[in-house]
C-alpha cells in the first residue's frame, strides 16, 4: 500500500475526543477502501467491513429501528467473524451512498459512542443522487465528520517511487531560503515531474508504472479507468436503492467531458458551450458540468471581475475554465504520442494547457478554489491565489520572465495593489523584481 497523506488526517480524527462518524468521499479507484482498511488494521482490535454496493442484502439491516444494539447484533449474524469490542471496534461502511438508511444511522452510532464508523463513497457529492418518492429518513446533519480524498499528489508520487525523504526535505529548505535547488536534484525532479504528468495519481496506474516501467500498460489502465468513470455518468438510486442510468443525462455528461481537451486547446480557454456541440446552450449542459464537478472529476476555475479579496465576491459564475482533477487522466484523453513528447521534451504549443492543468490539479488537491483574471482587452493571468496573506498573480510558463499582462498589473500598483508574481516553469528557484520563480514540482510546497 502506498503512503498517503490522508492517513494522518484520519489518525487526527480518531485521536479527537468524542469524534463523530467519518465520511470519506472521492473518486472511484483512488484508494479510499484500501487506506481505511489499513488504518483499521493498525488502530483497532476489530474491524467490520460492509460493502453496500457488492452486497445489497446488507441494506435490510438498516430498515428497522435505529437501535445500535439491534443493528450491531444483525451485523454479527451476517458477519460470522465479527467481534464487537466497545471502544476498540471500527465499522467500515463502503459505498454508503447506496444505502441511505445506513447513512441515517450514523447519528445514532455517534450518540451511542461505543463504536467508530468510517464510511466511504464515490458518489456522495452528487446532487439528487437518490431519486425517490418514498419519504427519506434523512442525512444526519451535525453528526458526521468529513474528509475528501483525491488522487496522489507529486509528493506522494515521490514516496511511491522511494525517493529519499532527505531529498524531499532539501527541496523544502531551498524554498524556505529562496535558494536554488542543487542542479542534479533539480533535473531529476523535473524528469520525475514530467513522468508524473503522464502517469497521474491514480494508485493502480502508479503501481503499474513502478512495477513495469511500461507507459503502454499505464495508458491501458488509464483508459480503462476513464471508461469506468464514464459508466457512472448519469447514475442514481431508485426507490429500491438500485443503481439505474438516465441515458439522456449520461449523453450530455459524456459530451461535456469529451469536450474538455478541445476547450483547453483554444487560445482563450474559457469554457464555451458551442465547443461541445454546434448551437449548444448553457441550459442544456449546465447540470452536466455540475455533475462532473460533484463527482470530483473536474474543477472549475472562475474568472474574477477584479483580482481582489475576497475572491468569491468578484467571481463570475458564468465565465470559467475547466480542468481535469488528474493530469495523467487528462493526458490519456489526448493523442497516444503525447507522453513520449512530454518525456522527451519535444512537446510543442500544447504543453501550456497540460502544465496549467497540473498546477490547477495541485491547487485542487490542496482544496484551493480556482480563479483566473481575464479582460476583453487581452489582459489575462493564469491563476489568482493568496500567497503570504496577499493577492498573488500565478503564471505557468516554459521560461522565466514577466509576461505582458503580469508586467502591466505589477507596474500599476496604485490601481491593482498587487506586488507579487509567482511563475511556475522548468527553471530553478529565484526571486527578482517582485517575481518569484519556482519549478513546477514544488507547487504544493509553495502553497500549503
């Protein structure tokens, strides 16, 4: 099993007095079940696993009264090896969105307090996932703790590749002192980062790369994962808690998702409905975008009318870009020769969208909302974020130096009140004339 940062967050949850049942949501196949099982094995005397997707008969356990003694007794009847040890037992409710009554029971597990519960779900964020005319027993508001798990970030990728922790710490020390990273280490990190671009952070894909070093096999798994995700599009629960597909909604979601490479290939990467299909209208596809965002596969980067804090006050809901929340999967949507071009350093103009996506992906993994700044006059900044408690321009470029747009904003401090620019590129760490230059691979150390 790969080392994942969320493990420490789960441990922090467990060590918090009077903690509530924990909900971990995130994409399919990112390692939720694996990490929770490993956590249970290391921290509890008894672990009882219930998979509500695989074993639908388990749903009946939660159809009666929410009496924890009755529920746990019924579970032990089904799970012959289950042991109930107060304060030392973890229940794992896998794919809990498939059993709404199990989720409703979490309130009563919290009030009872004898057993810990960690629930996982790959479709938990989907609005109106359950379509039913039956009265609902409700979600236990105020009785759940939440974590969101995402694909592996670059530091986790380094851990998976057995990169010495001292090397990783040296990157952080160089950043803290604004000193260049040793050239040999810098070049090695750039090489690994280019591989990370192509591989991404899906654990099965990373494992295949490490064990085979075969990008053809990596790409096969990525394409299969994309097909698995697409099989989820438009799904919801019916009255009988059965997964069914809305074919019309699925078609719209597929069209939207498949348009993303074309959207990012444009000079102006603003999402345009006409790029999905000729004469397409926002009212036809808005819910498809919301579905993909709720699912966790994309992030929206909204345009700011003015680069000021608080960003949400200046965010335009109708003007946005879309990025894929795993750059390896994004590249798997592109031509088959793209990974070779990236690794060999021969990637042409299309490199810009890929490197923008990986920086957006890094921000998303750190739970940062995404914003950019664009004016019809041609003024455009890739991202706007806060750095050291102040508004900062963020540009993603192949080389160092100011761009026309960022130069204009920095030179007009009286108008914009912005005096810092971060440029992510293949160049080493540096600082000069209000410009921080950082290599792509330390983005998650810069914004932490």
